[in-house]
C-alpha cells in the first residue's frame, strides 16, 4: 500500500499502460468465460455417465484440474470424459501457470518496483527545499564534499541522468535525484532558485553547458565549476561560473608548499586574515632532542605549535613531547612571528639541502604546477618524465622511467632533499613511493592521491606527506560555500572556523577542554573586528565570537559532535 499512489499515478499517466490494462481485463474475462464453459460441459458429460453433481461442484472440478491440483475425488470413467479432462488440464497449464504469472509481473509487480525505484530517485524535490547544494556529478571530489556537507548538516542532492546509477547511489545512502543535467526544467524541479550552491565537476565542455543552462533561468545563483584545462577558465567565467577551480594547480601549489628545499625557511601553508599557518623542519637545529616546553617557541617568537608531523602522522603535541630530527613543526602566528623564527633557525638548516635539486616525478599538470611554484621561490628542481615532450636540451627534464636506477642517478637522486610523485594513478604512486623510500630512507617524499582510500597505503609505503586530490577539491568547494578563502593544509590536517557554540559561551579556553576532548587547537579568536592570534588559556569566549581551529578530520568531526548544536 505504501507505493499504491505511485502505481496509480504511473497507470493514469501512460497510454501504453492503459492499453495493457485493457488487454488484462479482456484476458480475465476470457478466463472466467472459459471456466464457466468447462463447468457447463462438465455437467453434460457427467450426465452421460450417470453421475449427478451440483453447479458448485462443477466449478470446483474445473478449477482443481486447470490448476493441476487434481484431488481425484471426482473423476470421469469414459474416454470422452478423460479426453475432456486432458483439454482442461492443458488449457489450465497455459492460461494459469504460464500466462497468469507473466501478467502478474507485468501489470502488478513491475509497476510496484518502478514506483519503488522512483521514490528512491525522485525527479523533483519538495517545494520547501532551501539552502541546499546541487551536485551535477558524483566523483571522488564530490564524494568527499558530500561527507563534509553531512558533517556540517548541510542539505544536498546529487543529480544523475541514469536510473541505475541513481539506485546505486541511493543504496550507499547518498541523496540522489534523476534528470537531464542540461535541462532547465530539471533544476527548477530541484528548486535551484532556493539553492545555496551548484557544483559542476563534469568535463569542461559539460560544465560550460550546465552553466549556460542555469544562467538562462537563475541569474544570481552561485555556481562552482572545475576546469581541467587552463584554456577553459575564461570560457567558464564568460558562461557565468561564479568560481572556476583549477584543482591540479591547487594540488601542485599545496605539494610545493610542503616541500623541504631551498633555504629551508618556514613554508606558509595557510592564511586567515592576519593569521599564518606555517611548517618547518627541525633537522640540524638545536630544537632536536628538546621537548616542546623547553623549546620556548611560544615565548620567544609568539608562535603556537599546533602539531608535529612524524613520517606522515600528525601528532597533537603536549608540553613534554620530544622534538625528533625528522619532526616537522606546524605552528600558527603572525607573519612577523614566522620571520623571527626564520632569522634564528633557518641558518642551521641552510647547509643541509640548499643547492640540490628537488625531484618531481611526472611532467603532467600537477608536476608543471609544482615546477612553477619552485621557479617563483628560486628552488632548483628536475622533472622525471617517461615520454619526451620537450626539447632534449631542456635542463629541467630527465627522460626515463623513475623506477630505473639509472634515470634516478641522472636526476641526482642521491643528493635530492625531496621527491614529489605526481602521477594520477595511485597504484603507480604507491609503487614509486615504496621504491624511492627503500633507496633513500632520509629524504622527504611527497605524493598525491586520487582516491582517499589510498592515502593510508601511501603513508605505509613511505610517503611523508600525501595530498588528496579529492579532499583538496572538496575543501575548496566547501570553503566557497562558507565564504572562506582557507584551504586544506595537508591530507589529514584541516583548517576551519565557526561561531562559538552556546555550550562554550562564557568559558575560558582552559575550561572548555577543546584540545583534550577533540584534539583540535584554537589558533585564533575573531572578537568583533579583531583577530586574537594564539589566545591565552584564560581568555573568555563571548557570544558571537568566532573560533579558528586546526585539527585532523577526526578531530574536526569530534568537535562538531561534542560542541555544535
């Protein structure tokens, strides 16, 4: 009964179904007429044999024979009677055992299944749907985006044009709708006029089509599109895209920022107004062997150490946490504070890696984005590329297989401070990471991951840092939704901010237990028009203040679960 209304709607709205229903009615009338005819003939033949039976008995015998039950309590003794029984039996097999199940499936079971499928993949959202995100493609980027939207309790719907894919997504608890992604009526049915954002991560050509389609009806609707080719950026902007994301460039810039190279000054990996998030290796500095309280970083430079990277693992430090030679400190403060730190500690590291080129494995879009960032920072680099695409005399390229030791020797692998693996194939990245780590246990290895599920495998293979294409894209889109300009610091390390939850209003940072309960670190508090960077533990949080926090994805989820209403 749950889908009865949907079935009736299907029947009333289809001419083909109406014709089939007419045929079904004729079939049933034919069955009734045949049963009645057989029952009358039964009485006639029984009279010839001298047997007397009631009319009900006649219908009873006909139905038992046609359905092949054959109780045997009423039988003919003559040959003509037995021949009649055979005819009744065969017609029953054809009409009741073969045709009747087919009719049931076609006219009852199939409409029920169709109605059930339509209820799981609707073509229209409720009229009161508002502030939702419409996603026009389901891929690794939007998959990560959906997880983030769910964490922040943001409504969304994924639009697909095939019922099979829609049902597969529904079975994975993804809210899905079905429709043509280039049809204005589809977006009207999805209440696009009330949407907070449209996300298009299809091909550049389809993204242009979607944007132009939307702009026909919705002039001020925010639209975020991705662009695989740099030549598509202007086209998508002209089509009406509110924001065009070149995720490969973002990924390359992020990987370059985390690379230990050049003069080994602290690399800025994130900004929020006056707040700066930076990372710095400690190898070769007096900090090695000290614990965090002995280092005096906060007292000397006004920097708060919010985390320590140890071979790809992010650790939330305590005062007694020992700083190891392989540690990479992540700290928060102002630009001036970071500069003071560099004045003291970059001197100790300059002789360790300066002058040796960084290796970039792969000369694709990500590799070229990394190279462009290195050129801006005057960092030496060499790109290992399997296929020759440029002039042989290009001094930045080494042609060959990165899994070949002779190719690595040509790229000065023995002295390279770091290697960045940029292939779009995760299996290749895992393979090369394991190989390079076995050759150089001391070097920094950074890798990209196309699928989030391979991040932990890359770390186990020996990668110090992994940047996920999916997570980076999802964070960039989510930040646009929330009117933020921050970005993913590194895979597993997020930078986010939100209004002080009601449960924390009036409490000091020390009383809140944010770090102890969730693993997040408050790096700043936005109080009215002032950003209080690295606030003191006794600072009281007030209503309408905004917390700026750093933590892993698990820590962020724990904070939302613990404090967010």
